[in-house]
């Protein structure tokens, strides 16, 4: 009976892991699609702002 219980626990863990992996893949696909859509429309919302402040660092000697 103990071996069967271990089997059931392992099977349940594998099911949870598979579901989590599916959710991760789905989120990645949605993120890629959002970036692709933003690129096609010309917007840069999916990307972070780029700093153009050149005085931030001291000049090298």
C-alpha cells in the first residue's frame, strides 16, 4: 500500500508540474505576441525607456 501512495503522490506532482509548465509556455507566447504586435504598429510599449543622458558618467581619462 505504501508504494501505491508514493505513486499517487508522484503522479499528482507530475500533473502539477505539467500544468505549471503549460502556463509558463502560454505566458511566453502571449508576451511574444504582444511584442510582435507592438513592433508592427510602431509602438515601443513592450520595451523599457532608454536614457539619453550623456552626462551620467564621468569621461574616461
